[in-house]
C-alpha cells in the first residue's frame, strides 16, 4: 500500500499542516536517506500517518528505543527471521513491517517492543553517532553537521576530554534526539503493554532473548531459524562486512565500554540524571 493511501486512510487523524507537508514533498520517499532537512521532516510526518493508519495497527511491529540502544541490530535480525519488511531510515510503505522509532509518543500499533541499554554506554555511542559520519551507512550526515556546528571541539577524536561538555549539554538541552534517556525511561519503563528487552540481554544470549521477544509478541517462529540468523548478525561478522571502517555504523558493541571514556564526574552526572529508572531497569550506579 502506498504512502498516499496511508495519508488517505489517516487523514482524519492528521493536522492540515501534516497533510500539506506530506503531499508537498512526499516524492522524497523514493530516496533511502538523502541528507537534507526536508526529507527528515517529511519522513517524520509520514511515519505519523503510517503508524496511525487503521490497517497498520494489527500487522506492524513497532520497535522503540532511545537511539544507539541496539534497535537496528535487533530489527534486522527480526526481519531475517520473520520475512517482514524493515525499511530503516525510509518512509514506511508496507503494513506488515517492522518499524523502528525513537519516540515518546504513543501509537495504536498492538505489537510493540522497547529496547533498553545502559545510559552510560548510550551516551558514548551517541557521541560517536553525532560527531562522525558513518562511512558504511552515512544517513547521519545531517546530525553530524548540526552537532559539529554546536560544539567547536579542538579535536573531535578526543572523546574522553569532550564527553563532560557533551553530556552536560545533552541533559540541559537535548537536540539529537530532542529528549533524554531519562525522559524516555520515564515514559516507557513501566509500560505493561510492550515487550521489554535490552541490548545487554541480546549480547549475552541473542537467540534466547529473541525467542522471548517473539513469544511476548505472540509470534510463532522456528528456533532453528533464530539460531541461523543470529549467527549471520554476529557483531564481529557485521564489523568485518563494513570493512572494519573506523567510523562504521556498528562500532564496538561492547557492554560496559563507557568506562574507557567517562571520568567520575561525568559518570556521576549521567547516573544522577537517569536515576531511579536506570536502577529499576537493572543498571546499578557506580558513583
């Protein structure tokens, strides 16, 4: 079903501004990730139309995460296990699809997954995402341009030296995304209608954790297929496929790697801002 059908089906649920924006620049859905603000704007509004459409609510799977929590990795594995479409960083057009999102908004999609990750690791990964264009998947060009204009660091590669200012600014005035991990947790940590998983659980035993997720969604999948797909998406293999590029989309994937980049003061700031939700989700304070 086309984007324009989605607009038609959802017209009563959208504002006139949203409809006008989609109709004016919806031609951009032909492109995968053009690096301009117009596409980002229309993609956001088109997602609103798509996820509100009545014919989507019972067919799609919505995977919601704070950015850099492993959602793309998980969605790609779910796609290859189920055969559902996953149109990452594109305007969705297929109802039986896996949709990844970073949002505080609620949608009527019935099958929903929330992916969590230690906020200390998230902040380090987010730094790399907004300061370095991914050589193998350069959809983040706009975010990098915007963030580098905001932070005039002498050396962007000096991550440990730059993290204090980056973290302080993020919690004071977040821009990518426009909310903090703490706000995301406040909204979703107690959601009883979603299946909750975590990057750490997926890294520890991806096959077992994916099986739990599919069971929670009420989806019948072949355990052997889960095992096969997990092997294909092993982090080391994915890194090799990217040519081990310095600034690849998949970076280290290390659990607890934040200790290499955060001083005690910055660590305490993150923990202060993200408590008590991080403890509720199993992430203990270190300060």
